[in-house]
C-alpha cells in the first residue's frame, strides 16, 4: 500500500501544481488513499521531493533533477515494481502495462533512472510507451525490467 500511495503521489505532482501537503492530501483522498499529515510528510521525505518555482507563482512539489542517491533509486525501483504488470516489445519500442492510473508514476520512475539508451517515454492511464535507440537497447531494457519485476 505504501508503494502504491507513493506512486500516486509521484503521479499527482507530475500532473498537477501541488503547493501544499493539504492539496496533496486532498488529491490522495480523491484517489482513495487516506493518509495523515505525518504519513504524507514521511512520503515526501522518502521520495526526496523538493519545492520548485511554479508557473503561477509560489512553489510546488517536484522530483529532484538529480537522483543519484542509492536510497532514492531503490525507492524508484520499488514504485516501478509495484506499478508495472506486463512488458512487451516491438523492435525498438517497449510497451509497459501498469495498474490503472499508475502509468505516469512508473514513467516518472523510468525517466528519473536516466537510462542513456531511452529516447523518451509517453504515459497514458495504464500504458507506457518507451522508445529506445535500437532493437538491442530495447531487448536489454526488457531484460532489465524483467529482472526488476521478479
């Protein structure tokens, strides 16, 4: 449940301009997660969220640009593992099937991993398209994903 809630938090902050823990809590409640302020505060700390300047003024929650921390990378992999349910490949394109509503969080985790061979990701509601440079890169990525899911 914790990883799913944290995946939802990543999805919420990438899809919305969240300025306060109260706003984050309201969005979580809309998705069926009840969490105390202390729990949300712990999640923010564990996910290493930061506040950055927002487009409308003030500050909003965001993921850090640099995710070099081993702890942070472990957390991203755990969230990824909780969200992704199936992997398929067609040449240099990989499609990841996720739990409903979790594709953005899983895609954010992939992006934060900074895998050099990935050209880009595109997330829907329950699918992610991962575009890799070559067929071989896609095969290696699928092997890596399979290893993370097992």
